[in-house]
């Protein structure tokens, strides 16, 4: 990569300068404005501290969620910025998608520097607020996506953003696949555009996975959507030694392999791709040999319970999650009805797979934990881990990943869900070599797709 990193500039280059830094503070915010997982916020702190310590005035910008506009504003190139701005967003939407709670969390995390927040991201009020900043101060701007110019990578909106500062920093790897104004258009208007420390770290590990994986290389892939993972699989399948498949996507693989999968969801749109992959890489691809199965009606019941509990207590933190394979088999045997069972081989109609079974857990776990000095990449849960009863497979994969790490493997975990799964399994981030902040961005990067937010850093004005 050609781009500059923070240390390419002398410390003095930051002193008293206004630095506009794109971060990804797209986190979950609860009903009481409480922040869910704050990993993405915490991961930007090294760059924030690097810059504030060197006397920069740090202006942070981010999106949050996908706020719906009450009316899609039509924008014409010669219109004033105000015309397509705040009026398109309903007041309740503005409240729901405000970054104000994130500013509060950030100021708790950063004690020594002053964090403030302004309820806009361009225009005269923002300029006034910036004029008041001292060296080392931090200002978080309001959600960029309140302006349609952000997602349109609009030139005028980009210009307004670029006017705010002297230096541009991207520390938002997880949005770098989006060609949006704050990632691309605005960045391209700066002479000094720099990669932040977290972006650098992400690229270091993920480039290793993509271009130069340490062998033996095991890829563990789960979750439901095959479509999002095809690029990554096409790129990595030739390089992996083993691909361990779990999650809902495993049923499409099994079905394509001639196994009966009952009522499990099958992705017919990508069925032919899966068939071909199975044919080409037959020796490397491992599929579940047994499953936890249940009926649609029991699953529906569990999902309803989950959403009631989530409403009551915020997040589902039920303690069922520390079940080992052995205790699961006990709880299955003693389960009051036949609502859940362990199923080997074909799954009969009326039942669907919701987690990998005990033998699969044992097989996958031992391959992972015995991959000493190799590399293991894990993307996507092994089953419906948000429901405690169907969490055993994912839990055990998380625990085996930790064991592999302690035994000297390089372990890399990607995707929002997988981080959540790690937490539920009580595996700490410190027991993983690298946890990516990205979901979609990580898959795009591993697929070798274009990453506008990174490519723009290489552009010379
Ligand atoms: C993410 O959560 O994947 C990033 O913040 C990007 O968000 P987006 O998918 O809404 O563009
Ligand atoms: Mg996304």
C-alpha cells in the first residue's frame, strides 16, 4: 500500500491542526440510550490518543445505522446544501439515530481529553464549535447519514466536510467498502490523508489472510447468507487446508451433497455454486455430521421468548451458554418433550437444523485446537446462538479458538455476530490474535473487492 500512516508525518505536523477523522461508531444503542458492544469505539482510542497527545484538534465523524428519510430528497448539483439536508429526516428518526449517546460513552473511555458533541456535521454551527476547540479537544459530529449527500458521495457535501479540517484520517476499516462522501469524496479533497492505527492493524492481519496465509490454514465459516461469502470463499478456498462449514449455510452444502435436510433453509439461488465448490474442493470441505434439530413451532416459541426477554432485560445474557458438549447431551436427554433432538445424518421433514451436533463439535474443535502454529479464521456462528439452547456449537468453537491461540496459532475472527458469539462463550478479545471490526467490509476485503475508502488514501492530488 502506498498510503501514509500516522507516523509518516512528524509530530509537529499535528500540533494545533484540525484533524477530521472518519470512525465507525455504528454500534447498537438500547432503549435507555445504553451502548451495546463498544468494541468499535474502543478500537479507535489508540489513534485518538496519538493525535490528541500531539496537540491536534480532533473532529470525529461517523454514521449510525441506516436512518430512513421521510421523503427521499431529490438533489440537484446546483442546490444549496440546506435544501437536501435536515428537513428530510423525521425528528424521531433523528433521536433514534443520534450519535449523542456515543459521545457520552467516548468521554467515559477517554478521561484526560475533553469530548464534546454537536448535533450537525456540516455548516456554520459546526465551524463555530470548531473555532472554540483547544489543542487536544475532541468533537464528535452528528450522524453523517442524516444528509443524503453522504451515501451519494455527493461533491458539495464532500466539500462541506473537507472544509472542516486540515488533515484527514480514516480509522474506519469497517466502512471502507462504502464509496460514501466521508470515506471517499471528502478524503480525496485533502492533500494529507492518512490511515489510522486500527485501519493499519486490520489491513495487516486481513492482508495476511488474503495473500499470505500461515499454513496450515483452517477457515471456519457459518452464519446464514451464502451470497455475502461467495467472494471470500472463491478467493480463499484454493489456499485453505480445511474449510469447516456450520450455521444455516451448512444445510445448503449438505443438501447439494445429497443429504436430506428436512425443513432446514436451503439457498437455491446459490445451489449450483455450492455444488461446484463441493466438487472442486471435496477433500478440503468438512460438513456437519450431526445436528441439533427442532420443529418450526418450537423454534418460533423460542424466538418469541427471546424477543420478550430482550425487551425486558435489554440483552439476552442467559447462563445456558457455558454448556459443554457433555452437558448438552444430558440436557437433551432430559428435555421434557421431543422438541429438540440430536440427529445424525439425514434430517426428516418437519424438522430443521439449528446447531451443529456433538460429534461435529468434537471433530471441529479438535481440528481447530490442534492446528498448532498455523492460522485459523472464523467468520459466522455455527447455529442460532442467540437462543441459549442452540448455542453449544458456537460456544465450543469459540473456546477451541481460544485454546488454539494459547497453543500458538494465529487466530482471526471477523463479523459482528462472531464477536457477540465470543462474548457469550466468555472468551475474551485478548484470547484472539485479531478481532476484525468489520462485517461486510471484512468479507469484501477478503474477496479482493474494491475498497474505495482505502484506495482513496493512495490518490495523489
Ligand atoms: C457495518 O456495520 O457493517 C458498517 O458500519 C457499515 O454499515 P452499513 O452496512 O450500513 O454501510
Ligand atoms: Mg453492514
